[in-house]
């Protein structure tokens, strides 16, 4: 037998001797499936060729046929150990599957390393440039050896294992570059869609699937919820409270935290729906009451997080020129909150993070106060052309005068009397939104063909913004400030169009 073959045979023999000292696997491995809210079982794990693990509404196959029987038994112990340490089944499965990348030879070599040799071994092992889950699996094997005090390992070496480096991956590179965010223009399109969908839902003009898709988009946009959190929502989690006749209902939703390293870290997240959009939930609740379904039924009928993600992305492809995903909406909502002055604790609670340092990247990329004011005033180069024109057509002063009185727009937003800016195809009395502030950018708005009129409106609103800023009201506690920001961008878009500026 050649020397190299002899050394390999000794290593493999030593590795198998280590595995032989592990206790027998239990006859059943149990774990909690939070998506379906039930206990799952893996029966006869010692003889199973693969584990079928239920994760986020889908079944993930964790196979062991890439390893000989003895090493497959070791990796099954690793899976059981990770569950016992409180890791979610998704994390336990991911780390376990990392054994495929390490390979038989790598695992055999790892089992032969003692605590005094681990640093030099890890230097060579790390140079292989494997995926993160492979190194996480290797660390889990070492911690398993510590638990059972095998090959000189013991609990006192956990610190040594933790200090072993993992590959660096900037999870927030797209946040730092700005690629993760949708534009203010796209945000306005999402808001208008939800506004119109709510009006249609109130009149029962939308199909059930149409309402469900709109509400999923609402949850992603207003609350920055992940697809898994949206898909998991049941009717038991939605509280629709109907008040006086003619008044909009109030809707409270209880989401659950997701993607926590430990399943025990999850806690309920209570959110209140914007009043103007509550008709969407009222319509879904009406269908629910009529069907007689159990309160534990899914609100959106989504069977997995992937399905919820696909449906939201499909809707956004129809709404936005470049499309977007629920993840883009989540990043955008987080940055919007930080730019409005939210604290680390407020941001962590909003995003459902158990660690307040997780989202510090949004503070690194946040614009300063001066840029926020410039954005609101519509004078920052970045935001000079943020809103598409969304109106039926321009009308002349003569055409405006011939419109019915209810179709002629007028109001006094923030105490500034404004009239004569144009007309509304449906009539101001039929609109549930604030006059003037909600007209610019609305598809039913018919601006008057008078650039000086709209320029005066722009100047008046800028004066209001300055007042808000100087009196320290231009922050997250002032929704009116944020509404002014959007309205000014849309007024400026009308002025630019009349002046013949290029898009």
C-alpha cells in the first residue's frame, strides 16, 4: 500500500471511530413548522436516505447519499444538534446541506483535527473558498464533537470555534449602491394603485384574487413585510372593526417575525392599516364571512412564500416600468423611515428585527437633513423629475369655467386658499381624498393650461414646507410633511410639462 493511501486509510478509520462513539439517533426527530403551525416528524432518521423538511410552505429534501453510511450518520447528528440549539429548520437544513460541498475527504480530515491543530487546519480549509454554508457545517461538526467530548474537544473550546473566520459577504451591497430601492415615482404609482383598488373594493368591483393581490402589495409596501410573513397571514390575525355607518373601518393585523436565526426569537408584530386602504380588508373579510371558512384559513390562499413573492412581483411588473419585488419594497420602506428620522429601536421594531444593529446600513446610506429638505422642496437634482404626469388632459380657462361647480377644484390645504388649478372628471364631492394635495398626479385631474397658476401653487407649498421645517414639524411625526413632499414633486412635473421640459 502506497504511503498516501495508508495515511488516507488511517484518517478514514479514525473518523469512523469518532462517529462510532456518537449516541444512537432517536427514533423520531420533531420540529415545529411555523408556516403551517404544526409539529412535524422525521421518522427512523438513522435509516432514512433523506429528510423531508417543511420550510415556508415547501418541502426541502436534505439528502445524505453523497456520503458513506458512517459519515451520513454524523451529518444527521449535526441536523439534530442544530435543531436542539434552537435554530430554525431552514437554517438547520441549509447548514446540513453544506456537507455536500465539503465532501467526504474534507469531513474525514476535519474529524481528525484536535483543538491544538484547528487554526492551521482552518487556514488551509478556508483557502478552498467554499460557500458560507459549508464552513457553517464544518463549525457545527466541531461543536457536535465538543458536546460529546470527542477527539479532545470539549465545551471550553466553543470560543475557539466561534473565532474561526467565515467568508465575508456584504448582504447589503444593493442597499449601499441604491439598487435595492424603488424611486419616489414608483412609490407614487403603488400608492395610486392602492387608492384606486380601495375605491373599487368598496364598490365590490374587484374579484377576490384581485383584492388579495392588492392587499399583499399593501402589506409589503406599508409594513415592509416579507413574502413569508404575508403568506402566513390567517383570518385569525386580521381584526376588522366596523364603526359608524359611512365611516371607514379600522383594521389591525398581527404578523409574525420571520427569518430569525432562532425560532424562539419570534414575536407578534401588530400593525394598523392606513384608513384609506381598509376597504380592501373589509372586502376580503366579506368573502370570508360568506364562505364560512375556518378562522385559521390563509387570507391570500398562498401555499408558500414563493407563491406570495411571485404574485407581488407580477403585480409590480404591471405597475412599474422596471418592475420590483417585495424585497425592494421592504428596503425602500426602511430607508424611508430612517430618512424621516426614526431611531434604531423604531426601525428594528418596524422591520421585525430582534437585533437593533441589523439595519444600521440604512443609517449609513441615509440622506442628511438638508438633502431631505431639498427633496421636499423639489430642488435637489436627484429628485427634480420624480413623478410621471398622470392626468387626463390639460384644459383651457374657458373649458374650466364651463365645468360643473363640483368638478372645479378648490380648497385651502394647510390654510393656503387655492382655486382654479383645473377640474376633476368625477367631481370633487365624490373624491374621498384631500382637495389640491391629492389632485396633482391623479389620473382624473385635468390641469388648467396656465403655467403661472401652477408655479404659484408650487411656491405656496414650498413656503409651507419651510414653515414645517423651521418649526421642527418636518419629521416622521408629521405625515402632512411627507404628503407635501409628494405633492410638490407632482406640481413641479406639471409645470415642467407646460414649460416643454424634456422628460
